[in-house]
C-alpha cells in the first residue's frame, strides 16, 4: 500500500462506513478498511461544507433503521474531532456534478494524497492537482 497520509473521504465513503455493520455487506468492506486506515494512520481533510453535507446525510431519519441516531452522531463527532479543517481558497467548477466540487477544493487546499469516493463523476477526473482519485477497493490494491 502506498505511503498515503492526507485523505479526503467523500460523503458516500464515510456514510457507508458509518452505517454498515462490521462484517456486513462484503462489497463495502474495502470502504470500511479505507476509513479505518485514514483515521488511524493518516490525516482526514474536511471543510465546513463537506462536514455539513456529512451531517445532513448521516442524520437523515431514513437511516434510523440501519443504525441508531446516537451511534451516527458519535461517528460524526469523532470525524469532526479527528479531521483537519481546511479552507478552500475557491471552489472551481471541476466536476460534471457541481455538488462534488467541494471535495475537490478540499483536496487541492489540503494537498491531499488521495480522494476516496464511489461517485462516478468524481472518479472520471482521475486526479485533481497532485491528488489521486480512487475507489476504496482500488486504493487497497495499490
């Protein structure tokens, strides 16, 4: 595995890790492993905007059946406490989905090594600045 230290994790990656039970759906195990690696061995990079999106998605009542709200709140609090906040200078239009530009802006502002996502629009870019954009499974195979 490459010596990666600075991570941007898309909301879809963090939500999958937060909601799915350990040893649950096998296809999400790489996601859980990558989030663990980033939290334990790296620096998570976030912005106010990416944290707000995580909060909005993670605390949706629709997810109550998957994980109790207090557990999701605890996950959100841990990510918020562990992460390094960066302030992107600007959010440029880089992605076909403008909602995803905030993650690219964090990667650029925080000099991220990798951005992990399952979002096809973001993955299509392959890189932003020096940041590699990968699916969790591809990151683990490197």
